[in-house]
């Protein structure tokens, strides 16, 4: 049976172009289109749909409000098709927080005549969302407060770190990261690096959102930043990040690894020489196997490795790659990972 897609965009031209790209695939069928969120909700009552593609900037009922309505009634996999404009970065991260699973960025603004530039990515992501179980997002009022265990030794906040936690994530990652960061204690005794597969500029908005939710400090990484306790650095999109022997950030635009920049493996592998066995590697939800090589190296060096379990992963591919190689010390639901890595950091 073909993948049934509802295309939602206020531009008739964009609806037509998106539909053409998808309908050219033998396994995908656009069963309907909608000009705004309210129209989309009506269409969802009429058609069985597997995946929704959704514009964010629409009249009557915008994209974020539409996501909230869908999540409150009949959660479905939603792929945001976002314009590449400054006002869209925060809106896209908000949409992912509200329940959208993934996004693609239009190559040239709201009306992208050159949308076919991202045609392969659009098709791939629609396919990847089929069968994904979508749950209603937790809100801050429903998330339990972090459990802070007694510290085994004093680790002053903002000191240069002896221990680093490196977290890799992809599809479904922004929501998983929110839940993890909400639970980290304010006196977290290690530095953190976050490698989320996401285009440039969007990672800055992700860092801003995580900083607002978390009791630790979160920012987008910059050249020369130092790994410090209680500070999380989000790798900027379109850059690889490595750590030098002074525990400082070095950014580069070397060729993509496995078509990815940033690459989780690149960052993880760079940590071993400087931090040796004082690394905790974490792989969250995502497609592909980025991070599997890095986690193997962390485990071989004597560090700890943690993966998100299948039940709470949007897509289990990345954690599964680590698990199948025998390199996962702990397989945990997302709501337990923050507490466990806090314990591991305290024991290191």
C-alpha cells in the first residue's frame, strides 16, 4: 500500500510542487492538500493519512497551532517544510517541541521555485516517518523535577571539566533533548556536547530553547569555547566539532562524513585522546548509524555508553546500531537518561 500523504501549504504553487515531487514516487500518494491548518483538520477527518507535510506560516490556523490540534486529537507523523528565514528558526524548533517529528528547509524562502533541490531529502524523510509512533509532548508542568543524588566529590560549576558527556541525536532528537535537559541538575559536574543533525542557523534556536528549559547553561558552540562543568555546547549546523588537547572547541567544514556535517562520530572520536576514559557517550533517537563508531571508541577507551531505548525513540536506527555492535552499557528510556548520566559523572 502506498504511503498516504496530506500536503498543507497556503501557497497553491507549493502545494502543487510538493505533490508532484511526492507523487512521482511509486510508493507515495498525496491523498489530499490543504491551504491552511483548519482546512487540514477537516481533510484529516475525511482521509486516512500516514504522514502530514506542513508549512508553518499560514493564515486562519498556522502550523504550530495545527500541530497542537493534531497532537491533542489524533497524533500523526508531521514533517514541517520550513522556510529558511530567521523568523522560521525559532518557529521550527517550537514545532518540533509541539510534536512534529522532523523538518526540511525550503531552499529559497516561502515560495521556493527550486524546491526540487531538496526533493530527495523530502521523499526520504516522508518514507522514514511511516509507522513512527507519535505521542503527545510533555509540558514543563507535567515533567517531574530532576532527582539530584548526593555528589561523590565536589565539582564546582564552570570549572574546566575533567569529564565530558557527548550526546548524539537525529530524527526526533529535539524533543528527546528537551526531556533530557529538563532533568539535568543545576550542579551537573561535567561539560556536555550535543551533536544534533540539523542545518545551520536552526541549531542556534535549538540551543536557546534548551537553555530556557534547563538548569544548566546551554549555547551554540563557538571556536575556542572550553569544556566546562555545567555548560552544554550545541554543535552548529554545517560544521564538524572537535576538541583539542586544551579542551577547547575547534570547528571546521571538512567534507561531510556519511553525508553528514556535523558528524557525531567526528566529535566523539576527537574526545578520546584528551579525556581518555572520562567520556560518557549518549546516542538518542535517529536514522542511520552515525555515532556507532564513536561509541565503540568510547567503550574501548573505558568510558561509559548509554543509548535511548526503542520504546521511547522516534526512530531506533542510531541507538540500534550501537546496541547490535555490543557497545551499549545502558539501554534506557528517555526519562531516565539524565539521572543515569548524572550518576555516571559522579562516579567517574
